């Protein structure tokens, strides 16, 4: 009986370690991973608003403001990289709710810096996502409410 208890404790420890590693690598559950190497597929495009100027900058119509033309789907990227902790609809879970995030971060660049570099228990995604993908995720989170 003592040997069975020891084996059970070891199995529990290994499964717990596996679960924690999956959470921190944003690949949970691991059997549902849709990792495509960090690049967006042709099916994950959204139309950009405004006109595209030479060099790939989109003219937003505001005086003197430009933003990179978006070719990635922020919602799909959010679901693949953020929903595990922040919930599919941004309502929170392990991580805080992102609904109304623009109240905490009126400047989108500040929110992008946190997604890129991490903060507190949140890991940074700058090593696995491009600046354009991070900007698309931030733009999506700002529509959550």
C-alpha cells in the first residue's frame, strides 16, 4: 500500500508539472494547438480601413496620423494566445478581465508594450508574435467592451 501511494504521488507531480508547463507556453490544451509557426495564414486576414499609402502605411483620415495596414486577424490571434488566461470573450479567468481595457490603457501603445514584454505573472509575447500581430490583438481587445 505504501508503494502504491508513492507511485500515485509521483504521477500526480508529473501531471501537475505538465499542466503548468502547458499554461506558461500558451499551448493549452496541447492537443488543440494550432501553432502555425507564428505566421498568419491567408485565411486570417481582415480588410484594412482607409487607404494604403506607399510603404504599407494606412491613412486613417485623421490629420497626419498613420497606422500599419492590418493583414492579420486579431481575434484569431487572441483566441490562440490569450484566451487560455483571459477567457474566450475577454471576461477573465486565470488572467484579469480585458473588458474595458482602454480605460486602464488609453494609449494602445502602452497595452502593446505589456503584451510584448509581459508584466507580473503575464509572459511577454514579443519573442513569438510580430509587432503587427501584437497590434492586431490589442486592437481586438479594445473591442471587447
